């Protein structure tokens, strides 16, 4: 993916949208924008754009069954054997968030926490010209058909610098991701990095199907995520998040 320094305005808008959906402690905008440029991530697109693109997408997903109305199809939990093409180096803690099959291809999402900054990784520069003050690195590794999403940006394109295992400034976001077109078409993955009290998410689709995805936390840290694929031709009508007592914490309808 070719860097686009014009994404700064877009990243500011995404930050504001994320803050509305997931209220949390204030984070330095400069650091968030820098992390966004460094990762070249594909944060959530505007609801109006998604409305035009939602008819595009994946092949049928073998990992899910369409349940009767009112039932929820759980996302497949991670298997004990990792399938990622890349083996983390010593000092790295890795948590498989979810995996399955979509459009005939394997997909997986994992969080990868580097306790110290890896060799070859350069801290991004803040708008004032200073380096980001961080000691660790948090990566969100997403694969479809053995290809890492955002691989065009380099080895660290899906990573953000953090300080230690409980950095309150780590990005909290939800978004659709794919191998092209900023998550608007092709085989897509919905990934959320929720607040601490979110135990699982439920994605409601236009045909009445609901997909449940459980939150997974990197051991020894506060970094967490849940993930699920979106079936071909389906429209997302709502995304809800719940705590361990099944109390709904958030309700988002801006994905159709």
C-alpha cells in the first residue's frame, strides 16, 4: 500500500467516531494520528460509503451456519495450532483471536505484543518533530488466504507503538478490513479492539443471521480484540457489544 500523507484528516475523523462509540480516557491526538500513518491501517469508512459498498464482498463462509431467527452463530474459537506464516521472535506474546474459512480461504486474526521494540522497527515521528515515546509494540495480524492484510506497507504496517502492557493510549477501534479497497469489498474481516468490560460482540446481518465473536486478551496485558468475517452479499444492520452478564454496552448501526 502506497503511503498517503493526506490520510491525516481522515484519521482525525476516525478518531472522533471511535471516541463516540467507545467512550474512554482521553488520548493524545498526535500520537494516535502518528500511529495511524505508520500502520497505514484501514479504519472504519464513513457510513455513507459503506452503504454503497456493502453489496460487494465475500464468498460463502464455511465457518458459520445460518441459524433460525433469534439464535446466534458463534465465531469459531482459535485452534491450539497456529497457522500464521510468521513465527514470533522470543520476547513476543501472541494471542490468536479467531480463525475460520471464508470464500474458500482460511482467515485468522491474532494480536502480537512485543515487550521491547523489535530490531528494524523505527518509532514514528510526531508532528512536532519528536519521536514517539514508546517501549513496546502491539501488532494486529490479519490473514486471508495466507496473505497478511496491509502487507504492502511493510512488516510493521499493522502495528502501533505502546508503552508496556497496559498503555491507556492504545487505539480503541472497530473496522472492516480486507486485502484491498479499504475493507469495502472482497473478503472482509470485522475486528474490534473493545474496552475492558466487553466480553463479546454480536454482528447482525440483513438476512437475520447473527454472528457472535468472543473477546480474547493477550496474556499479561490489557490489549484485546474480537473478530469475525462477513458473508458474501450481506449487509451489516447492527453491531452490539456485551459484558459477561449479557448486558448490552454498545449498539452501532452505522455499518449499512
